[in-house]
C-alpha cells in the first residue's frame, strides 16, 4: 500500500482543511483527491473528499496576511530581538500549541520577504504573541527595524517534527510524561512554547546552550515557563561519554525534544538509538519550513520507497 495515502497531515481535520493541495490533486491524506477512483486512506475524521465536494471545491479558511501592532520590542544583543505582537485572543490561543509558527514580513517589503518565525510565547488573555528573531540577513533585518507593525500570516503547526507522538487527549502532552528539552540558539523560542504547553502535569528539564543568545534572555523567559530543572551548558558537552545516555536513564525521561540545528538533532538521535528503550524523539523542523502550505515543493523529500513527503505539512 502506498504510504503516501496513509501519512498524517498537520492540517487534516482542522479549520484549514481542505487546503490548497486538495484543489491541485495533491492531498496528503485522501486518495480520491489524488485522482484515484477508490479510497484507501486511514483517516478517521470527517471525510476530506466529502467536505471538499460538498463545499463546491472550496478551500477552507485559507490563511491570510494581516497587520499586527508591535506591542513591544526588546534588543538583547546586537542581532537578537524579542518582539510582542497584538494578534487577537483566538490567534494567540492557536499559537500556544507546540510547534506553532507564523510568517512575518515588514510592511514596506515585497511578499518574498516573508520568513517563518517560531512562536515563543502566547498570551491568550491579552491576545499577544511573542517571537524571538535573530537579525541575520535581508528578511530578518527588515523585521527587526520595524517599530509599529508587522504583516503576519498563520498560524502554522508543523514547526516540531513528531509532535503528534506526544500529544494525547485535548491536544495536551500525554499524562505522566517526563520531558527533556535540549536547545540552542533561536531553538530556545519553540522550547519555551513547548514548556508552557506542558504545564505542571509534566515533569520537565531543559538544557540550554547559551551560544548565540544571552543569559538575560534565557532567565527572562524560563522564569515564566515553569521548567522543573534548568541547566545552562554547551550541547557539545552533553554528547559523547554517555552523558546524555545517563541523564535519560537516571531521569526516566519518556520524551526528548531537540530544538537546535540539524547537526545537533542528528547527534542526539544517534545517542538515543543506543538506548535499550529509546524515549519518544521530537525535533525542530528547521530547513523544511518553506511556504508552509506544501505548494512550493521546497520541503519535499523522497523516502526509500520513492514516496514524496511534503515535510512542512507532515506530522
């Protein structure tokens, strides 16, 4: 059976389904919407094909650009900014889910200046979201120069790969889980969002590599996350010599989240594979977040079976 018919899509069954891929014959779930004459999907929700046909082949709630007021902007380093935006309570509530990200664009720039940015914090009472931006090149420099408004598109949900494996009822983290988070650089932003979502019912520990960010930023936001244990140390020190192996075994961690560069994700995954019973592994989606809709194809990869996966849409 073609595995493409049975993969999970981050948007399936949500207010954004059916999406643009249904209209182009590229739905990740529905074989009928892929042009086949039969259904062989394993989707257990409302039939996507029926929804699409009954709505006269209409795309459901396409994400649109809107202008958001900059509530505050704080500069931590010469190239590191934390920006809070007013987006409304509904948008903020959706942004609180781990792996949420948005596309941001400076108002005076063309649409190709849009860049994906992870949500660091969501204030559902005031309708605010907070993001962490490293000013590196043209897109991020343009964002960090703004003082009044930014153009926002979202919310997108695929910022953390494997997130569906740790989510239980009511979209919360599986009860009695023990979560170890390892993060570096701007991966600190989705780490804070993940810890906030885990809440007091999940035992949590975080290791933060301070390289490329700063201690003040770390403590400003870890203070609100409620992490049970916090360590500021290089991720390189955690790899090799069984350091990570011992921490996971002794701590009894059931989930490990690597929110860092692909290098560290691969190294941590190798370490976990040597454990007798590896914990569930989730990691940041990094370079696979392109247009967010699966349309441009830049996120596509081919598995050993020859199946094409659009990784910005896959769970």
